[in-house]
């Protein structure tokens, strides 16, 4: 029932300097009142042993309305179990067909240790044209293990590093050095959860290429426009 109530909200990721939309992150939403946030849907699927079909449904829903006329990137969140699902690397899936435009986000919050052959699987996804992002970098107790294993094209800094960064010199130092390190390795940096102009200006000064957050747009059904 939960799977039938799912829909996808799209949240813009913006290039502030160029004032261009770089891409949209597909975010899981449910209209089922007992499952108020995406974590509840994922927990329910995990309890029922239905994570794989859930992941497939999310990826299909996310790819469905992508306009061919536009070239923006589509960011899709993966659960670690999705990495072992053969459907993910099926060249005929709707997402694979637009792989060149797709960034697969893998959260730093969960360990890749249990994923058999994680490195090889990720390499195969790259062969298909997908790019890889490490999500939630710097969140909670997360470390840098996915970052070093995946060598991602894109790094997403967690919003806990972003919040009030303009008045928090330690966060400024962390973001400045993570951004410099990532750029040095040829990676693109996205800062998530930007809510104020002060945070935006500080992040741009620190060298973040791309920003995402409620300051620019709320996630929405169509592809929301951006308030610069
Ligand atoms: O784990 P991940 O980074 O994929 O989570 C994205 C979540 O963060 C989404 O549920 C989205 O609604 C939320 N989000 C995106 N931008 C902001 C923001 O500016 N502020 C807050 N509080 N949440 C945000
Ligand atoms: Mn994400």
C-alpha cells in the first residue's frame, strides 16, 4: 500500500555564480498518513524484506518525467542494498537509459562493508555512464570510508556543516579544507540544506560550486524554479 502512495519531489541543485540549475535531486515522498517521512517508508520496506522492489519503484518513478529537451542532471538516492540489485545495472531500465545524466547518491551514513564487491559494482555503474556522489558527508558519526572507497565525482556536504556556517569558524575551516581537497581530486562539491543568504554567501566564498536548500526552492512535484 505504501508503494502505491509514493511520489517523487524534485529539489534543485544550483550553480549560484552562473545562476543556472545544475540538476534536481529526486526525493521520496508518501501520501500515506502513517508514513510521514521517507525514512518511515524505507523502514517499513526493510521490515517486510521489500527494499529491492522499493528501490526499483523509486528509480522508475524518478526517471519517468525527465524532459529530454533539458539537460539537467538527475540525482537519485540509493540504499546500500540497491548496489547488489541486478535491476540497477540493467541497461534497459528507465534510469540506465539516461545514465549520462544521472548521479547516484550513496550516503556516508551507512557502511559499504557488507556490500560484496562494492568497488567493482560501482565501477560497472560508471562504465554505464552513471556518476557517483557521496551524500551527507560530515553528518553525525559518519566518517570518510565511502568517500575513500567510492572516489566519487561529486561530494555532498551534510547540512549540519552548513547551518550557521557564517558565524561558526570551525565549520568554515572544515568546509574550506574539504572543498579544497575535493577539488584537488577533481570532484564537484555540493553544499546541502542552505536556508539563508548568509550561509549561501559564506559557502560561495569558501569555494562550494553547487548549493541546494530551501533558500532556493522547496522540493516540488514539477521541476520547481529557483529564487536567486
Ligand atoms: O539525506 P539526503 O541529503 O538525501 O536528504 C535530503 C533531505 O533534506 C530531503 O528530505 C529534503 O527535503 C531535505 N532538505 C533539503 N534542503 C533542505 C534545507 O534547506 N533545509 C532542511 N531543513 N532540509 C532540507
Ligand atoms: Mn541525498
